[in-house]
């Protein structure tokens, strides 16, 4: 089941430079949803994911990934397109997911999170923003650390700060 459509959100008013000036880089979350407002799909049979970028002060729709028709036949290969689509995400929220999907997500350092069907996406993002303000929990702190270590621009940032002995 290949990716059918991948829509990236472009907003010239909030260009990449604005994100560079932020103290913390944006984190990305994926939500298994059909309406882009609530979590309402099982991970394995999700027809689309809405991906949001957020930091402690703001959030924005970053991308929507839609998939073609799929069968629930236990074929694990169909998860590959979904896993690849979520490569920048620190977590994926769905109303359910199988053990194989959980293991594959964790192997890619993506936190699988099960929530009740119909949970509003904005509530989840607001809760995580509050968590960033008061101090992230274990999985969120770990995800932030891994993202910071994987950022290829981190050395450029250090160079820009200068070096004093």
C-alpha cells in the first residue's frame, strides 16, 4: 500500500527562518485521522495521517499523508510505507495498533500512543505543550534528546556561538 498523496503545508509568513530563531526545534507528531480534528483510526488500517509540528508556544499542521486502499490481512510489508511517512515524528497517536507495528515504531524511535477514539488532536498537542513548559516526561525528554543529537545543523549552531578559551 503505497503513499497515495503527500501534502506539505507551506506558509510563506512562517518560513523556515522563523523556526531557526526558536530556542527549541519543532517536534512532529502524527495522528491517525480521517477528519484532521480527532484521532479516529487504527494505525495499521489508517487511510491518512495528519502530522503537526509544535513547540511549547505554538503548533501548526505540517503535512498530511494519505494512503491507497489496503486490506487487513496481517501482511507486515504494508506497514513500511506508513513507517517511512512518519520518519520525522517523535510519536504517532491512534485508537489502536498491533504488536508488530508497536515494535517497528519503537525500533525507529517513534513513540506509539493509543488514545480513545474521538480524542481531539488539539487536546493532545496542548497537553504536550504544557508538559514541555513544566518539564517533559521520560519518553518526551528522550525523544527531544534523540532529535537534538540527530540534527545535522547542531555543529553550525555551535560554530555561530563562537569559541572562547
